């Protein structure tokens, strides 16, 4: 049993790689506000591809029947030159039912059939890629991949830094990283700065209130507040204390303070919760 690969003439080939990207400027109205969003699409102009042959892969086996030598041919699939560069070289992707179905018909394991094919197929695949990598189309494909990769990296960095959506980025920059709307970028930065300042002041105010409250509360060493503070609060008091607890726990929770250790504040707050009986 052995593999045979035959060249097959073709008359047409699939369209080549697009020659770059085109930036789209889309006018959008949201909540009464109009703005421009920058997206992109592949250019309609594509590389012209020279006609290249396809490859028919088959497995031949010899056997004897009634004392006579016979041969049997099983066609595995036919793969085009450009199918290799566009989709990959795995024969199973071009077989209805997968390579396993052909292996079963031949009485082989799928891995055995794959090894049998690739003894000859790999050399052809290597030759196809060696030739294709010398073309302008391949260089353009690599450049397009770089542009998209760097675009996604910029989007992720921007959205994580300013806590905004991808759509917000697209109101400022195009796919090439060119700043299209500097005024809106200023607004995003100003909003981010104001939000951070508000969060900082909220934490400071919450901590100040908490320290004052707990400092005054600790001053009681006897009387009705000693040891049984929870019993001195009516339901209205407890409802208010629950609100205090929720506000403070949000302010000092580790998720709200990724760059700061608030474990001591949370310990103290949880002791208060227990003392308040809420």
C-alpha cells in the first residue's frame, strides 16, 4: 500500500488577498448626540493569482485474487494550491466524513493513513509555501495580520486603562492607530480623571467617617453600650446601620481597591457589623 499524488490541471483560481484596508467613517446618532465612528473593511482590490495546479491524493494497494495480481486505487481527496495557503494542508479537511472514513475503508487507523499520505504530501506542501512566501501577496497578508494584531492590542490597552468600551476607542482612532477625534479623547481622559478623583475622595470620606465613628464607639467601657451594643438598636437604627455597612464595604472591598491593601479596614468593618447585630 502506497500513496500517489497526481497533478491536476485547473482553469480558475480563488480570489487573491485584499490589498490592504479601507477606513470607514460612519455617522451615528445616540441619545440625541451625533458622532463619527471609525471602522474598517478589506479593500476591494485583490492580488491577481497565477493559475496553479491542484493535487489528487490517492492510495494504491496490490492484492491477489484467484491467483491473479490486481491493483486497487482509493481516491482520498483533491487539494488546490491556493487551498493550502488559504485553509491549510490537512487532507481530512477536504474529505467528506473526515480522513477517518477513508482510513476505515482501507482497514487502517487514521494516524497510519496520515503517515502514508505525508511521506509524499509534506514535500509538496513545503514547496508550495516556499514559493508563495516569495510573492507580494504573502507580504501583504503578513502586513494585514500585523495591522489587525496591533489594532487589537491598542484597543485592549485603551479600554482597560480608561474603563471604556471598544466603541469609545473607535470614536477616537482608526484601525491604523491614527487619532481622528482629539476632542473626544480629551473628554474620555477628563472623565477618567474626574472618576478617579471622586473614588479617591469617597474612600477618604468613608475612612474618615469610619475612624471617627469607631474611635468614639471604642470610648465606651461600660453602661448600656458595653458588650451588648446590638440590643440597644431598634429596627430603624439597624436599617440605617445596614446602609452604613454596605456603603463602607463597597468602598473598602478589595475589588474596589486593586492597588491598595484594605484588609485592615475590612476586618474592622466586619467587627462593627457583628457589634451592630446587622
